[in-house]
């Protein structure tokens, strides 16, 4: 990006104007000259000793702003003027009145998010923890005091039972000895990763919710591609599974594993009345989208009672299975106290758990302040093409522009209503998150080559275009996490159906997105461009059979008043509030 520093309009390049304006003092030195010189000397001393080294005196011209000497002008391929391009005469570069970078002094948000976050961390160790909320509007969902109490209680339990403690070492010794302990003081659920970053963030959140409900301590198995992405969420301890975990072979964790709860039930290894001391040393839960169904016999009361006897639980998942916990009768009352507004579940827990490390946060902050901070409104478009149902670029672009037009997400193109409409025009920033550059090029071209009827300025940005998703690349995941956060700072979001990346972003933001529907399997074009989500909750793509022992497939969306089928996945489930 080219960086241009604004020269004061009072001075010319060669200084001739200053020479012509200089007064001609004749004769002896006047008293007024001594006074002026004295005041000038005081000002110079104040600048040197009280200001910044290398600073320059601010211009007194009304058309110049002090920010113009400290904020780089955003130029180049990213900026598009909605009033047309290349037709206006050159003008002086000034900072619009509505331009301001985010700062704690201009926002009154509580850095602890109403008590959601603990104050026990050193701020410099993870700058995003207490600063990322300053880039968003305040949450539309009040926080339950009961949830705050549960989180503080969990933090104390994790600190008592987490890695490096006597309790943890004892539990590991018993696991290695092949024993399950009766009435163990500390119980654990160990999360193993599956699929991409969005899936992982959703399923970690679900696993943490399960730990809150079941009284367990959650540990996460951090692979190389996930290292250095997130700060520790719990004070005085770690959520990272230590190296050398005896049952950490990922090759053993699959749907047919003999240690899985479903298979142990099926093979008669355990029964509901099996005492804790007679159980195997650990139980495995495979909560993956296997055949678009989560595993049976996990989200039923009888099975939860049996699972509660195990000290060690290993869980592998790629799904947001929190809605299934809401459908488990024994947890309904507790969840209602934690989340009076049920659709705020991921919104609260996601913002509690996930805080980008300083390295990733630096990417987010620099990009935001360079490109998005100056906008009156930010609109995010997240576009994902899935290999199992590829959509041609032309069809996807046409669907996106139909959604933009029908939902009035961007200003209509056309001649401005007034000649000087751009003088005080508002700025709309469009952030495009996609693996491909084509959508950015086309949308930018529209607003580069054509004016808007409102005279608003439209700026189009795309942080990266990686061409393909790299699950196992740490650098790729850093960029993906940065773009999830940038997308979550948008006021409006339109996203591709089925995308967990988009789910996380709008869940953080607390905004209901427009969902770009997927065409039917035998069609190439969706007749409906996009629909508005009824909730800010992510979608559970693969709900379980909730008939439990009766083995009946119950449509809970027809039974539970707070559950609906997802707009983008007809058989999926989503929590919402009336």
C-alpha cells in the first residue's frame, strides 16, 4: 500500500509563497518582535520536550487535520469512491469528519463484558482479551449473573484439577494403570480436533458447555496447525493437554473404535448399572457428522448418568452440538438459568473462550485501523465454495449481487441526486472473506466504475485469497482467524450456507446474518438468493435421534418452542428466542 503524508496546504513545494508572504521589517528591532520571538521559543521547547521526537508543528489551516500527519492515507486498489472514479478534479486530501480510529477513550464498553471475562489476567500477555470488544458494538444480549457465577466456579475447578496439579498427576496415574476411579474429585473431558478452524471453534465451545454442565475439566489437544492461535482462557492454569497423554493416538479415535460409548454398549462391555470401579479407564465419544447424524445414546438422561461415572472422557467432534445439550432433559433447567436468551449461547461462550494471541491480534488490529475504522457502516460478505457441491463463479456472484440488491445491503448504482452529494457522503466499507479474488474484483469494479445514487462512498477490501483451504497450515489458520474477527466487526453480514467460518463470525458479532442458500443437489442456481437468519446461533448440521430407548426419530423442532430447523440446512437444528 502506498503511504502518502499530507503536506500542509499553507506551504508550497519550493517555499516561494512563504518568501512572498514574509513581512519586510525595516529599522531597529521592535518590542513586538521580541515578544513574538520569545513565544515562538517557548512553543519550540514545549514541542521538543513535551511532544514526540520527529513530530511536526500542526497546520493552523481549517482544511488540515492533525490526524493527517499521523494516519496513513488509504490508497491503491482497495478504495472505491461511490461518486465515480477519474472524473473529479484533483482535491486536497483531508480526513473526513466521521473518521476516527477505535480507542478506549471513545467507547464506554466494559472490558470485562459485564463480568463474562475474568480480571485475573495480565493485559499485555493477551491484548485481544480486553480490547477486541472495543471494535464491536455492545452486545445485544444481557449476561446472566448465574452464568458469570458458573464461569468463576469452573475457573477454580480447572485451577485445582488442571495440568501440573496433584489431582491431575493422580488421575493420569490411574489412567495408565487401566483403572477408573470411583467418586473421583476431578473428572476430565479431552477434546481432539477434526476438520477446519470454524468447526474446531464451534465444537470446543460445545465441549466447554458440556464441561460446565457435567462438572468436568476441559483439556484441548492442540496440534501444530493450531499452536499460537489462542490465548489461555482460564486464569492461573492451562487448557492445553500436556504431551505424553497415554491415550493420545488420533488413529484410535474413529466411529468404530471399541472404546466408544456406543460400541461398548452394543458389545455388552458396559451397562447402565455397571459400577464406576468396574468401568474401563476411559470412554470415547465420537460426536462427528457421521452420515449426517450424531452418535445415538449420548444425549439421553440414562446415558448421561452412565457417562458421569467415567473419570476420563475423550471426545472428538466437528459439530456444534450445543443444541443437543439443550434437548437433554436433565440439563434443560440449568441451561435456562445460564442462558435466559438461549440464542446467545455461542455469543457469550465464544467471546469468553477465544482470544487471538498478540501475533494474530496484531494482524487484526492493523488491518482494521488501516481500512475499516473510518467507515460509518461495515458490511461483510463471506463466500465459501464446497467441493461436494461446487457452484460456478458466475452463478455464485449473481446470487450474491441479487442478495445485495434485494436486501439493500449496498447503495444503488446511479447518478447522485445532487451534484455535491459526495461532499458529506457517508463511508460504507465492504469486507470480503473468500479463498478467491474474483468476488472482490467484480464488486470493486461496480463501485469504481459507477457512482451511487446516494453519493455514499463505498470501499471494498479483501485481506487475502488463499485459493484453497489448508487445514494443517498454521499460517493459513492465523489468517483465517484474523478474518473471522474482522468479519465479526461488521454491522451486517451475508454468508454462504453451511459455513462454520461464517457461523463463528456472526455469532461473535451477535448479528443475524443473511444466508446465501445452497442450490438443490440437482440444480446449479438457487431460486432464492438469501434469507435472514432467525437467530445468531450456529446450526447443528447433524442432530441426533432423540427418541433414545424408544428408538423413535422425533422432530424436536415441532416439539420444543425454542428449536427450529436451520435456514441453510433443512434437517439441521438451531436455537432461537421468540
